[in-house]
């Protein structure tokens, strides 16, 4: 799980600021967190908290994966408990800054929960909100990748013209 993704997912940094910090890191070396602090994006305390959380989230993802495997084996893929565990795994992956990995679980949980419990059940409503959060994060990620691609193309043109 990458620190920049985690910061963007938590709303502590914008994709543009993370990209700028990565550019500084490539040019000057060091760690991305140090550059974000130097740029004034994060306080040292906030950085330390997020780095600590980053390690904790990894453990939570492992536990959620284990729980999902156990429930799938015991109750099958269509059981609401199994899909609540799938939703929980998706949230852990999302919190870990892994929206791509979270997306499949979020959509599968939403489809199964709405089918088994209906659209008015609280678990389905929770899954709707989370699936929307994941889609938004993926949209932001796509925008950042497009910005990075445009910047790289511009740098290559400038370099080739000199």
C-alpha cells in the first residue's frame, strides 16, 4: 500500500500534491512523506500517524481476507454474512489506499446484498455508499494518471526540442 494513495484516500493530500512530491523525490531522492512535510502538505505528526496506520491497515486487510475465505467456505458466495465480510474487506482495502482492489469486492458485495436483502436494508445502503466512494477514488486516480502522462509528454517534448 503506497503512502500517497493512502493520503489521497483519506483526503489529507490531493493527487496533484502527491504527484509534485513524487517529482521532488525523483529529482532529490528521499522519502515522499518528507517531501510532503517540506511542501507544507502534512505536519510531521500527521505523517507519523498515517505511517503507523499504514502498518495497522495491512494487518486488518489480512484479517478481513481470512474472514471472507472462512465465510465463503462455510456459507457460500450468496450468503449475506459472506457479502458483509466482502464489503468489510473492500473497506479495509480502500482504507489501505488500494481502490482498484477494493472495487471488485465493493461491486460484488453490493450486487449480492441488494439481491439477498433488498435495497432498503441497511447493509445494502452501506454498500451503495461505499461503492460510490470507491468509484470516486478511481475517477480521481484516473485524473492523476492522465495529469502525470501529460506532464511526462510535455517534459519529453521540451527535452527533445533543446
